C-alpha cells in the first residue's frame, strides 16, 4: 500500500480527505508544513499539499523538503504563475479545487508510478555506466526535468485561461495529438507554443504552418519535401517542413483547409511516423508531435465528405476548446498594459496609459475579433491619441460595433454576387476582386450552397 502524506491547514478539507483516502493508502495527515517537515522522510511515496497555508506556503514547503519527494499540489486559488513555479520544482500534478476524489486518487497512483519508472531508469543508467554504454537515458531524464521551464506567452490571468493551461500542462508531457478549437484570433498559435515549451521537445524546432496560406498545388511539397527532378523546377532535393521539425513540434493551423487528397498522407504520418518526399519512393522516419487547430465545423465537414473521419480522430486525441476573449475579460487590461508599454517603446512615445472610461469601454466590448482585434485597437489608439492617457473616444470602438459581423456581411455579399452571375465562379470571383481558388475557400468557409 502506498504511503501518502496530506498537508492541509483547513480542518474540514483535511478530515474529508482522510476519510476518503484511508482505505486506499497508508495515510498520514498534517495541519501545517512545519509539523510535516519534522516527520516526513523518504519512506513516503507521495506528499499532497495545499499552496496557501499560514506560517509557510506550499511552495516554500516544497523548497525546504530536504530530499526529492513526489509532490501533488491541491489549491482553490490556482494561478498560472504558481502552477509553473511548482512544476519547476518537480511537482507531479497540480489539481484545482473543487475536484472529484477519484481525480486525486488517480493522481497519487500516477505520481508513484512515474517515480518508480524514473528510479528504474536511474538504476539502468548506473548499470550502463559500469559497462560503458552511451548515457542516453540520463539525457532523457534531464530533458524531462526541464519540461516545465516555459517562457512567458500569456499576459494576465482568468479562470478560463487557468483551466485550459492546467489541462495543456498535463497533456504536454505526452506525445498525444492535440486539436485546438476556437474562434479566429483567440491565440491558438500561442497555446501551441505553450504545449511545445512545456514538453520534453522544448529545445527542438517548433514550426507553425497555416494551411490556408499555402497554395494547394504547393502544399504537399512544402509539407513533405521533394526529390531532385520530381517536377520541372525541382533542381535539387529539398526537405519538407515535417523533416525540418524532426524531434520537435509542428503546428498545423486551419487544418480544415487541408485538401482532401492530402489528408490521407497526413494520416500516414500520424500512424506510421514516416513521410515520403514528392517524387521519392523511400519512406523517411520522423519524430514529430502534431498540434492542429481550426475554427471550422469539422463534424459538418466530415458529414459532407470534405474531411476524413479517421484523420479527425487521430488529430483529436485531446480536444481543447480555447475560450473567446469575451469569456476571459479578466485578461483584457493586463494585455493592454503589456502592449501599451511595448508599443510606446517601439514608437518612442512616453509610456501611455488608459483612462478609467477607456478601461470600462474595453471591458464592455464583446471583441468578435478576440485578442487579435484588441491588439489592433490598442496599437491604433497608441499612435493616434493626443496625450499620454488614452481616452474612451480614442479607442473608436463604437465604429467597430456593426449590427452584423464582418463575416456575416461578407457571406451575404458573396451569396448576392453568386446569384447575380448564376453561380459562375470565374465571373463571380472577378466581380469580388478574388481569385477563383480564394472564392472557393470562402464558399467552403461560409458553407454557401452553390446551385448548379
């Protein structure tokens, strides 16, 4: 039976955990870290502790433990900074209150299991050293210990952001494919970078590819590379993006825009972990973690035979819904402060600030364009505002409150033009100032019915 310590100052929580866990583990409870430090030793398999406690908080408690223990953090006041700090200290898991008791039981068992694996690996390292084998396992352990040392990618905090980052932190230490779902402009690429930097691949390449930005006829060769002579302009062999990202992470943005014919090749990459260059016959093994993203209705695309169902399930091992900014409004003013400072430095202004009315206006706006729109508003206001304090009217948000969204107006315009030209795509595209392929993408994006 696993020997587990619970360090919790709240008597109700402590007694509740004691009653819930006593049949599962050999349990020892402590009302504060100071008492715990006196009695804990290496015989404990897992130590579960709160963060916010009087006399000594959980982070200081972990630092003062004289030996390397398997810690699990439980807290009702989770913040990203605290989560990252505890993970840097080697904490095995970070659980926010309220939680199901089964969640904690599984976390304790997993922490003990991981610890046993690591001890086994360490023993093998010592054995390998004795017989002169390459010390690859040690390198793997060191990379794993550093996985939580992530760079700052987000400004501010909100319950919605903390929840998603807590989930991604857990998912990042695996190689499972992650599909980020959410509106345009919510920062899906930032979340993909977070996943990469929180993984053991953090010191390997991270490549982001926007499926909609690469012409369809070039996409295959860009992704998988080509052999010399594969086509007219192939004067030399070229590695594709998957080969270039070997050992790291590849982020496939707007995955719904991937041509149907190319989806089978991506499925093979996921299944076999190998690619074949255009014009090549020899498969090339690769080690790449795939994170993808879309704001399209993939389920509808599968029903319309525009997206492979088997590929969707491979990409969707861990689906993550990224909340829009209107559900993360606690972050808005912190994001503004960060960009106001950066833009003031960039343009050589005095550091500009927001008036109280301007702050209220920003918090009351719904941000259909999400973080991307917020940054655009702040940059314009920084440049055009008269004084050092940006006023409400200088944000010009009233001009950004159309009764209809830009997307809905664009869809209506395309539908009108298509009907006017009797659904002739070439003529309709010319009238709209678009290429035929761009019009086809917009028809697909807005799910417009094209009558024959």
